[in-house]
C-alpha cells in the first residue's frame, strides 16, 4: 500500500520536471539600420549639448524664424523615430544596397520599399570615413481618397534637420510646409 503513493509521487515529479517552457521570444530584427535607437542616442547627447534651436518655418512661401531656448528635443525629432523601418515583418519588403569607400568602410546604406503600401519609401544613411552617421534622408508618401502627402526628412547630426511636407488635398490648393532647424551649441 505504501508503494502506490510513492510511485504516484515519483510519476508526478517526473511528469512535471519534463515540461518544456512555452515562452516565445520574438526574433531579433537587426536587419536594417536601427533608426529609432540612433535617434534615442541622439536625444541623450543633444539634451546635454544644445543650448537653443533656431527654427524657420515656411508655409506656402510665408516664412517665420524663432530661436527656442526651451524645447523638447524628443518631440522635435519624433518624425524621424517614427520613420524607422527596422521591423521583423518588413525584412522582405525593402531592397537594401550599400556603398563603401575605396579603403573599405561603409559610405552609404540605401533602403527602398518594394511595395507602394509602405509609408517610408526610401531611407538613406550616409557615413563619414570614421563610420559615424553624417546624414539621414527619409522619403515618405501616402495617399488616400481625398489627399496625397509627400514628406522628405533630412537629419544632419552635427547641424540640424529639415522637414518638407507637400500636401495635395482634393478640391483645395496644394500646401507646402518646410521646417528648417539649426542646432545652437
């Protein structure tokens, strides 16, 4: 009689110790340049370095310039972070090309969308000879039944950024917005 509980206990112990974890970890992307991570690093560095932003806004040719002593650099650069294409689901949806300097280091990474349904159509990252990001160019567009929007973003880590937005809305005049931001150290 005492052997049955012992065998049952041993069987239960062996059964539960043989269970395998069903935890699923998503695969690491690492397929494309991690724009979101790059911008996070830029935000950390620029928060301590920048004293002001000189912002020039032009809407349909009317221009205004202001110097901002108080600004949220994270919000200022959100459009760049939002353009990140480094997603597992998009690994096969962008064509990748790379260009190297004659002496070996990477000069340029180019990503072009293979389909029209992706908002970010092109992402180009230029590197200097020390493999530091020199500039980032992003081309985006989107269409709907009522509107078409084209956006070009240029980020220059040493000096500032530019956002160009062209919007064509059915039955209205097209609008062009240009935002130039210079970093003041």
